[in-house]
C-alpha cells in the first residue's frame, strides 16, 4: 500500500484502508474501487490523501505510528474544540483587535463591549 495525495487519485485505484470523516463516520471501506464521483465526494469531505493498493506497492505494509481509530478520535475532538463557543469568542476578540490595529488604534478591544 502507499499514500497518495487525493489530487493524484484516478478512477480504478483501489483503497487500501478505510476512509473516515472527521466525525469518525466511515466514507469508504478498504478495497473500494475509486470513481470520478467518489473522488469528488472525498474532496467535498476535505480528504487530502488516501492509501491505495497497486502493483507498485503490492506487498508493502505501511506501519502507522498512530492507529487510525486514535487519529479519528483526535480529529473529532479537535473539530469539537475549534467549533466551540469559547474558540468562536476568542476568534471574535482576535479579529476585533486586528481591525483596530489595522486602523491604527493600539488599545485592546473588549469583545463584550462596543467601543464608543
């Protein structure tokens, strides 16, 4: 098996590993033959690379440093954190301050209070 960028995937390639969403939902099982439609759907899910089985890599096993289940769990938790209200508030605070810095105002903006 070998890892390739999704942009290099072609119809007919065979997936060597299961492919999951960030939420851990199974998109494709190992052994699935790719089609143009499947490749487009993977792009829509923001999948950037996949493992394929082909003549070039037949018999080669890639040993992952971190198990796929653990990666799926980590990705899901990072997504939860990045979409939480605390991170959204921090982003608003940062963007507000960047706006003031770009306008030449050096005071820190309070995200809970509108400037007067």
